[in-house]
C-alpha cells in the first residue's frame, strides 16, 4: 500500500508570516447568531406522540414480512427520541430504512430532525458519522442543517470535524447558499492555520473545497481560494496522477490543474483594482512549481487491474505535466511580476480576510436563510399532513377490503 505523502507546499504555507493563528487566540465563539441556531421554532411545530417500543415493533414486523416501512414511521421514530440511548436505536432503524425498498423516501424534515436530535441529546458524533456514511444512512442535509453543524464545530474550535462537514458539502456540491460558502471558507482557513501536514487525500479534499467555494465568490478571497484549490489539486496530480484528483470527486478529468492556477493569476491581472490575490496562496504555487516530483509509488493493488489498460495514456499525461514545470515556472514569474506592478498582491492573510468577509456579509444572509427556513417548515408541515391523510385513507381502504373479504368468506 502506498504510504501517505506529506506535501512541502503545505509545510511552507504553515510557516508563512501572519498565517498561523492559535486556537487560543481565535477564541471560543459562534459565527452564526443565537437566533439562527435556536431550535424553538422547530420544537414548537406539531408532532405526533408515539411509543418508540411500539414503533420499533411495527418496523421489525414489517421488515420480517418483507414489506416496506413508510417514511412517516421512521420520521415518527426520530421525532420521539428522548434520550442518548434512543439515538443509537434510531441509527439502527435509519440504516434499515436506507437498505429497504423505500430508501429514496427519507424525508428532508427527517434528516433535519435527526441532526437536531443528535445535538439535543449529546450525540454529535452520531450526526457526523451518519453524514460521512451518507450512502449507508441516507443523510443528505440541506444548507441550513449544514450551517448548524458547521457552527457547532466552529464554536467548539473543532476544525478537524468542521472540515469533515465541509468535505461532505463539497462532495454533495451543496455550496448554493452564500452563508454556507462563508462558513466553509472560514473553517478551511482556520484549519489550514492550525495544521501544516496533510496526506494527499486530505490535500485533494481541501483543494476541491477551496476551489468550489472560491468559484462562488467574486472577490479577493474567492479568487485566492481558486488559486489555492487549483494549486493543491495540481500538486496531487503531479505526484499521484490525474485519476487521484477526479476519482469520485466533482472535478474535471482533464489534466492541467497547475496551468489553471496560472490562468487564475492571469485573470485577476485584468480584473478591477479591488480584486487581488493573497501572497500566501501565490507562495504555495511557487513552492510547488519549484519542486521536483518524487518517484511515484506503485498503484494500490486493488486499483492496478482496473487502470492497467489505461496506464500508458495516464502516465503520458502525468509525464507531460512534469515536463511542463519549467514552462509553468517561467509563466508564474512573469505573472507574479505583473501582479506586483499592478498592486494586486494582498499581504493580509486569507484567514484575516475571510473573517472580515464573514463579519460584513453573513448577517444579511442569516436573515435570508431564516426566512427560507421558516417557509420550509411550513412546506414540510403541509407535505407531512398530506402524507398522513393518504396514510389514513389507505388504512380505511384496507379495513374495508378486509371486511369485504370476511363477509364473502362468511357467506360461502
């Protein structure tokens, strides 16, 4: 098995002046307002009271008969959790539901309720575990729920788990809301400021997250994040091959990630004066372009057979990228000189700039998110009422059919 690779560019960045910030200095605080994360609106909604023992028995019997459990049943189970031990029971039934014929019908409000219940009863580890194992549990949260998760880990200065949440947002391509983009960028730069060594998988995930969030922002932080992201991904492409970059990732499968980083520099040179690139992101790219790739390790045994027929083409593209490093370095120096002459190199750290951006922009988007959330609660309530009405009608129909069968049997 290939050994984890520690990347020099990240080590260099960790020593950059002004970039490193201790957790103690950052302080324990929440990014989102108390009103945003308040659960009172959620708790005030009408919900049915059920016995978990009865619901569990109902689901067990239904599964034994090879019949599908309804989305309402699993929703009622989650809503009626009242202890940490019951969270564990609910995890089991979420797994069972995900592997049943009705797996596609796990409702959005059930996912939101699951995360809320995990937080309420001190099972944050279960929330993160089921999120990271989303295929097994069907946990695909919306942006509001993602934001609550991010804020919890930010408040507890747990940036490692916060980055895990950002990675899941990236994999689901869910950077639609500006609030989620800002929180994710804050988490990423806090994490980069407190850690200096990464495996290639971690660097790929960080690079993809920085890139996809950066593409959503049209400011210095956004373009610097694009540069950072392309640089990290280019470093992975250089050392581990293109397939390691795009496999099971929402990324392009065409080579040239370092070249795209240079294109970001070129684009910024022609943009308005207020948009710049941060020096620390430029320094990381320079370090990579000046490096000489180590000899590649053999592919994983499980992958060797799969890629054997494509190996010549893949190796050719990797060798091409490596051979272009001198050319890239020349382009980089020209672009760097151009950016400096135009006054478009920002000396302030990305963590500082991101913190300022969050303070300026987040409050307005909180108001927008809260309004959307309240509207969503109403829509969920209407959808749930419709499902309950349909469930009642089906039960009545089943009773009538049963009574008709019994009457027909008695008349024979």
